[in-house]
C-alpha cells in the first residue's frame, strides 16, 4: 500500500500571520494533532488541494503529476492528460461530499460508478487480513489506491473523523480527535478565535442598534 512522503516545505507549512501581527509557529506544527493517522493523511491532503481563495493544486496535468509523484501514487514516467485532471477533480469533489456526509443520491451513484470503473482489487494478506490495492501505472490505478485507503479507514472508524473547518474562508479538512467527534475548527488559533470574535462583534452591533 501507499506511504505519504515527507517533502520540502510548501506554502501551507510556512508561518501564518493572524490579526494582531504576532507571528505564530507554522500552521503545520500547530495542527499536527489535527492530522489524520497513517495513510488516511493522504486523503486529507487530497481534499485540501482545493480550498476557498486558494489556487487548485491539481489544476493542470503538470501540477497533478507533481502531486501524485510527490506522494508515491504514480511513477514519474507515466503521462498525465487533461482528462485525468478532470477525473481526479471530480473524484475529489465526490469523495469530499461522501466523507463529510453531504453527498446527494446522484453523487453517491457517481462515486459508485467510478469505483466500478477503476476496480480496486482485493488482496489476501498473511494471517486473516484482506486489503484493497491499486497500481501506479495509470490514473485509474491511482484512484484505486485512494479508494483502498478510504475503505480501510471506513472499516476502522477513522474516516468519520475527517471534518471540514467551520470557517467558510478556510475550508480545510482536519482530523477530529475530540472525544465526542464534534470539533468544528481546524485550529482555534487561526480560525476559531477569528470567527468567535467576528460573531461577538456582530452580536454587539445588533445589540447597540436595538438600543438606539
């Protein structure tokens, strides 16, 4: 199966500035606890390649191939076509809806049709364990690998802990480790405090308007 690669610093890893001007440690460091365990982290990273206000990190064949090679999902020799970009973007969107439990019947049917197309294979391992696998020789193989991770995370119960940050300007997918699985912020420092302060100001404005 797949192991996500640790690579050079990306824009998302660099220090973040928040209102007040104080420089916080890197977002990646402060959110380490919100990173999904094991291979599920790769699904989390896939979902975070498209977020509000940021360029799609899989927007063209070159970017898609770079991302796939970076995470050992595809070998560098395999070509990536524009149609592959559209397929992966569609898969990402359908998968996000499914994982966040917002998928319509049509989206669920489309995801099932995609599974039938890529056909991940069942592999019997040592002992009594069974795994789903895909190859690294095509986009269909890539999607098979990702679907295998999703299937295993669903069986372990980890999949339901992937959540979407409540800050609409963020849209980051995070792994919720709270006891009741009811976390709403990817980071209280960068999103929770910001939204809570905004809500407070709105309520105070309404209260002042009602008093005048």
